[in-house]
C-alpha cells in the first residue's frame, strides 16, 4: 500500500485550472492520479469561505497555515534572521529559504517558522511580507482565437510526446506560453521541463511573426538543447512549422482548455507576476529586464530539485 502524499502546489494549480473548465471531481482525480475523496477534501477545506470558489494561491496559503507548528522553544540568533531576511528580499519563498539553510548546513529551520517570522514582522509594521508571492496568473480566455481555418491542421497532440518529455527524464523538452500586459506588448516564456530553467522574451505584439523572432533570439543561446516544445492553441503559435524547420525540433499541442497539462507554465507564469503584476504595461519593458527577471527566477532554489536552482541544473 502506497503512503499518502500531500497535494503539491503544482497539483493545486492544476485543480484550479480544471475547475475553471467545469471538470468533475472524478475527472480531476483521474487526471492527477488521486482519489476523488482527496480532491473533494482539498476543495472543501481550501475554498474561499465567501463564495466557495477554489483559487490555487489561497489554497496553498490555507494548507501552509494548517501545517504551521508552534514556535515555542525556538530560538535563533540575529545573524540567522539577517540571512533569512536577505534571502526573502531576493524573492525566495520561506520553503526555499529553509531548504537553502539546510543545504548549506547553516541552521535547520522550518518554513512554517519563517512564515511566522514574516507575519510577526508585518504585525509590527515591517515589510517582509511584500516579498512573498501574492499574485497568481489567472488563465486568459482566448475568445475567437482558436484555429478555425486549418492553420494548426496536422498539429501533434501532447499525448504523442516522447517519453523523455512526459516524465522529465531528458533535457531539452520545453513549454511555451505568453503572459499579457495591459496593452499590445507582452512576453513569451519558455520553461525547460526537467530543470525548470526559464527564458523570457519581449513581444511588441502577440503575433506569430513576433514569436518567430523571439524564438530565434532565445534559442540562439542554447541551440542544441531544444528537442520539443509544448504549446497551447493560441493564434501566436500558428507559425510553428516555420520554427520547427528553422530549429529542427518539434511542437506538440495541448487540447483546448487543458491548461493543467502544461502545469510547469502555469506555475512559472504565476512567479513572473511577482515582477510584472496583472494590468502592468509592458510597452517599455526591455529585453535586458526580461533577462534579469528570468535569471532571478533561475537562481531560486526549488523544493522539487532538493533546493538546487534551475541554473545549477541547466547550465
């Protein structure tokens, strides 16, 4: 009998995406390989109390709060807290801070204790809480922009991806998406599935021509590390065949309304919103700023990689 494992934050984002497109509890459970009772309990315990809606960010915060242990008897030096505060100001999450401190054998301190420190700081007028991730990307609806004229005819379904892409065992399999601003300008994101390594490019408009130019820019840096790219059905990816021919790689497409099948993008785009909140104009955003944001996130230690960073794993 397998030991029960708590739902991960990635799974909570996938649940949120499937709930938005009216999946049943049993269908969600089947997609995640969980029991229907687990999904039902998660939604019941972590839904918004006012309207009953399930929002992943709120669910993550609620779950974290229940795991918080009492801090009685815990005592750390001012030096340790200075390190904690410094890492928090670099936008690392309390979980990541805890992992870094353990990895480098500085001190063993739980992420619950760090969260408590942050909220104590806020209670007394501090600003540490402003460094925590507070905004999640709500998936946009692409009204009228799905392919209706054959421009994505012959596209490869995500189910036919190589096994190395599906199980994240081989480097070179990516997910692609766009994150919108308040105007025409937006950004293109590429996330490598095995390592979480992120690249960002500025687009002056969400068109296939802009995507092609951005892909040439980004892939020039790591030309031999592109085997496949998984995309949604947005009109900006209608020029995928030209990209395939130029880069000698293959595109795969998730079914419409199946954003949870690209969970790496879903979570990463939420992280990007820490730097580029919703309704932010990206008209004056530069490629240098995009590179800086990507590097900031690539330097964050990740729990799923035993608190190593995407830069360590990819470069």
